[in-house]
């Protein structure tokens, strides 16, 4: 007797067809990101790499947190209510533009009071202020691509972004061998603007969009809980770097930046699937559709574990060959980050499913608890163990975050733990039918 297919066939086929190709494109994008980080690290050295990270960390945080997570609400409602797509486009577009202008002017006026290195900020106040605008544009344009289901175009644009940055770094290294850090900052800004312009141009028609106060309030109501979770989540992800930037030597942040870049290897698959799973989760209507989302979670978990074991065995050689012996102090922080990164990659997809199913507020409690734990551990451990303390604090808080969210999800949606952890025979049947047998037709 053949296995029953869970859920609607269109959802199954969507995953079967998009994940393999998406993974291939993401692999190339990830490889481009690694090449860029290697070139940047070798061009700057550990100390200047730390200074560079301390310079861009504040614009990154502002762009991520300061937009109030409206992107998730925009994707959710634009998919659910396509009859009002132009209105949602207008609300989202104009809101981000206004915020970008407000943050730009605020950075120009008050930036030196916020940056960890006031002297570095004053060297190029305009570039670091406009960096916030560039990051907001990138995040906004990515959300627009997801809302239109331009999955491949979004991934290809991300690859193009990495390629542009690589080309730019190579040009700077050979044409300006003694270039200062701000040339690399301007490179980041210019590439952000180029990619954002492309994404926006194919995602919306700016001559047809219209803002609606009623729909904007609807978006804000949905996103406020997700924003509270995002605020705590970003604190969880960035507080260790902020602490190192403000209170420790730049060289330590340089080592930690490389450890984080290496740990991102574990996030290849979840980064790919995350671009698909939010629109997919928004269409879950019954228990059968739910099985597909859970299967994605489980595939991601086991893939992350396998990659972790593989990378762990050659980590010392990888850092030495790719970044040079000057960065060997990043080895132990990288190893300490791995367990937490596995948990974080799983948690990222789980949160996408929760938001996609219209329950963003469920994540608020877990994100706040893990963020507070991270703050306490960072303050306690970094003064004692330095970069290793930052890695340990982050790994523990990431794992705690994932465990709490798993518990919340199983309770809220009446799901047994084994359904989102253990791959069973019916899962294997689905994988076999819609991935292995269809691979030739897909690729």
C-alpha cells in the first residue's frame, strides 16, 4: 500500500522543487560570503577587522531592530490578502523610507554618543550614518521579494551582492593597498544600494502603491509581538559583540568575528529554507500540511548536526588555511559556538513556522528569557575568559532559546515532541517520492 501524501500536493511539490535548487544557489552565496570575509580579514588583520566590526555593528542593529519587524507582517498579510497588495506595498515602502530618513539624521546629530569608538565615527560621520539607510533598504527589499515569492531571484540577488563585494575588495586591495577602513564601509553601502534597487524594481510598482492608515495599523498590530521577540533575539545575537566592541580590545572582536563567520557554515540549509517556509506556513490549513513543515524542521536539524561534525574535525586546518595563523585565536571560540549554532539554526525555522501560522506573540517569552540569560552570562564570562566567554555565553543562551520555543510550540499547536525531532518511515517515504525520484526532473 502506497504511503498517503500529507497535505496538498502543491505544497509538497513546492518544497521538493525549490529546496534542492535553493540549496545549490545558497551554497554559492555562502561560498561568496566566506571568500569576502577571508579577503576582508587578510586585508585588515585581526585588530583592524575588529575595528571594522565595531563600526558596522550599530548600523546593523538599528536596521534590524528599528524597523519594528514589519517585514514579517507584510509578508504574511500580502500573501493572505492579495487583493490589497498595492496598499500593503505602499504601507511597507513608505514606512521604511521614513524610518531610514529619521535614523540617518539621528546618526548625523548624535552618532558620536552611541558608537563604541567616537574618534572612528567622527572620521567619516556621513558614511556611517548612511550605512543605516543602506541596511534598511536591503532588509526592506528582501521582504518584498519574499512577499512576491521571488525565491530564486532573491537568492540570486544575494549571490550577486556577495560577488559585487568580492570584486570591490579585490579592487581596493590592488588599487589602494594602504586603504583605510572607510573604503570598505563605502563598498558595503554601494553594493547594498545596487542590490536593493534591483529588488525593489522587480517587486513593486512605485507608481501604483498607496498607503492606507487602516492597513498600516493592522501590520503594526501583527508585528509588535514579533518585534518584541526580534528585539530580544537581536540582543541575544549581538550583545556579546557590543560588549566586546565597547569594553574590550578591538583585536578580540576581530577574532570573534571570524569565529562567528565560521560558525555560519551550520546555517546554510536553514538560511535556504527560511526563505521558503514563511510563505508556506502561512498556507497551513490542516494537520496534513503541518507534516510538511515538521519534515523540513527535522531535515534541517540532522543536516546541521552532520555539518557540525564534519567542520569540527577540520576546524583548525580551515582557519589556518583560509584566514591565516594570525586568526588561530578564533579556534576555541568557534568550537564553543557550534552547539548553540545548531540550536539556533533549528530555532530559526521553528520561529518562521510560528509566525507564518499567525502566532508571533508565542515567541516573546522565550526570546526575553534567553536574551536576559545572554546578558548575564556575557557580563559574567567575558571579563574572565574573554572571547571564549562570549562564545560560551552565546551558545548556552541560543540552546536555551531553542528548548523553550520547542516546548511552547508543542503545547500551543498540540504537537508531540517526536513529530518535530525524529524522522519516521512516512517522512522517508515523502523524501523518497518527492526528492530522490524527482531529482532528475527538478535539476
